[in-house]
């Protein structure tokens, strides 16, 4: 079992930065990857970024590439999402997800393939 707790959300003006954290506890050694997703009202949950736990390889959706940076602190079993140059369209609830095993292809970008989810943290970007 893996527990995920997100934090760091809030209200920020367009163009500003924000950093999210996702603290993992439990059987983190078995996690293949940790990902960030977001869901805006009335929209489907969409992939944002992922980091592979074994080697730290990172992956980004086109909509956030160049503005968001995912990183990890192995000692704290925590991943971070540094978000810069935020836009109003980044407004959403941001979720952390954990994948227990590698399942091929871009498994880390599939909400259906995730094994564990955090409760989410709201990010609101004002124009």
C-alpha cells in the first residue's frame, strides 16, 4: 500500500511560480513511477509530468514542457512539481499518482494504469 499526500497548491497570478509536493509513504520501493495529473472543472484528468523512480528519467506533456519541472528527493520519498510562468488555463486540481510496476509504453501517463492517488491540491491562476 502507498499513501500519497499533495501540498503546495494555492492562488497565484498569471506568470507567477508555484511548487507542489507529493509525499509518498508505505511501499514506495515498489513504485515504478510517480506522476502529476490535473483536472479542471468539466474536463477529463490529464497527464502533466512523470518521474521514473529507478533512474529519475522525466517526462512531460506538451502543454507544460518548458514551464514545469518535476524532481524527487529520494531520502524524503517526495516528488515536486515546480511550475513557472503559470497561465489561467493551468487552473485545476493537481493529483499525484503512483504506478507499482512498469507496464509498457507511456504507462505513467495513463490515469487508468495508476495504482494509487493522492487527494489533490487546488491550483488557481488569476489573470
